[in-house]
């Protein structure tokens, strides 16, 4: 292959050459391992992953997928999945090559997820790959769906196409962690996000909370909102802040794609949400879901139902049953939920082991005050064995603020 691996620079190249793909290890092909080819594979897969990321906030309930076609060491086609029901990344890459008058026959396909092998909203990509005469397919991850996992690989190999898996698998899995979870469990991937002072406070004792973090951190938060299927808060947040919960620019305009806003979910046991609240009265009220308790006042529920969607949920210890809610959201093809509640709502998801990731933003400020609201409230851990542990912890500076992103290790 003519591509120069020096395009992969410095330490990244060294690390990638040392890190053998698991697929090669398990297949017993270490003796035939081609370090130069692997370096080229990593280079092209990085490009495919970059294309996949363009689908952030656009593709659900489908995954983000990118693909590139390479022939004689040159890029001949590229594509990414733009929206459920539209062509998959592999088809986009094939069409891109054909639009340039280049035949994909004999080329290599790099794709971030195992090509689909069944009829869904679109025809199977494996048929198109085989018909195009592609000779080699390198994929980052295998389809996590037990009903489909490995089927595409088998079909391609049966057609005498070389298949390699596991190239930059971790990056691909991280990109689609919410979709991977939903496919396996049919409940949403839950992220708990909070912006706070260094001493963990989210507002003053008088309820003042704007703004704790700086503009760069707030822009980062909006990007997270854009990428999820639902944003969830409690009724106290609605009453205190009257939020819109839309992903938007600092000037208030909606982040693209404006045609696909996340569902706005409110936990409101007693149906106290005011009819004048932004979530109930703005232009995006079709995306609002109020979850009330099964014993909520009928008249209040009826009034809210004229403006927005209302679900009546069973209660657990006097509060909305979160297990029931997540199952119901999963049935509605909500693959991810961003919890932006106050301390009690955040604590409910964490204490019940329903959250999968935390995103905490820390401003270089100390608020103090024993009665100032905390980012995580609730009863708390009774002993060190009950303390929630984090894994895959990453710290990052965003302007003057600090970002902590980590998985929950239950």
C-alpha cells in the first residue's frame, strides 16, 4: 500500500504499532502481522472516526458511523451516516467514489462499525460491499446486537473478502457508548451533569446559580445537550430557574440540527409545573414530557396535557419510579438521557445505580454555606463501602474551569 505511515506522527504511531489488534491475537495471526499495514489501517480508521463524529446529535436511534474507501493507497470515497432512514456510511462512501467516476472494485473499506446484514430502514450494506468488488474490509467494532453480531463479517468472508476487526475499537466504542448500551439493555445511557464551585455547590443559599462556570464550559455543556436524546430535570429546577433545556448558542439561537431537539423531561410528582413555564409554553413544547405521579391532581394533569405530553408513572417511596421511567423511555427509542437536575435528582440516579457517566464542571470559586444547594444531595453513603467509585477518569481544562468525565464503577 502506497500510503506513507509517517502521516501518523510521533508517539501515537509508536503506541499504535505496539498495540496489536485483539482480532489478530485471537486469530493466531501474530506471525503474519504487518506493522506497516497496521499503521496504514490506523491512519484511515482515524479518518473514518472523524467522519462518524459528524453525526453527533443527528443519527439516533442509529449509531454514528463513518467510512472511507482506499485504492492503491489513495482515498477514493468517504461518507458518514447522517440520519436514521438515510444511507449508511458505507453506501455514502461508495456513492462518493462513483460520483468521481472511480470504480470501488479492488479497494479497501474502513468502517467504524460492522456493516449491517439485514433489511431495516435501508437495505443491507453487506450486499452493496460484495457487489462493489471490495477486497478488504477493516472495521473498528463488531455490531453489539446479539441478533446481528458477526453476521456481516461471516457474509463478507464467505464472499472471499478479507475482514479485519478491532482497529481503534476503544475510540469507536466510546463514540457510540449510549447506542451500544441501548441496543443491549433497551434502556437509555444516563449521564449526570453538574456545574459547581470547587466546594461542590450549585447555587447560593438564596438560589442564585447564574453563572457558575465560564462561557467555554457552558458551550461545552450545550454540545453535550445537542448529542443526547433527552434532557431531564426535577420540578424544583423548573420552579427556580424556568429553564428552556434547549441546546443553543450564547445568543439563544438553537444549535443545529434544529429539526431534532432532545426531549425535555421533567420529574413532577404532583403536577406543579406552571402553564407559563418555558417548557410548556415555548415554540418547542412538542418536545416536552412531564412525568407525574399516578396520584397527581387530575385537573392539573389535564391542563398540562393540553400543552405538552404527560406520562403518569408509578411511585417508589413517594417519588417517580426511575426504573419504570427509563424502561418506558427506552421503548420510545430514547438511547441517552442527560440529567441536569438539582442535588436530589442527581442523587436519585446515582444512589439507585442508574447513571453510567458523570460530567462535572468545576469553577475556580468557593461558595461555602452549610445550606447552599449541593450538586449531589440525598442521604449519601453510610460507610466507605457504599461510596460510589469512578473509572476511566479524565480531567480537562476548559478555559478557567475544570471538567471531570468518568464512568460509574458499580
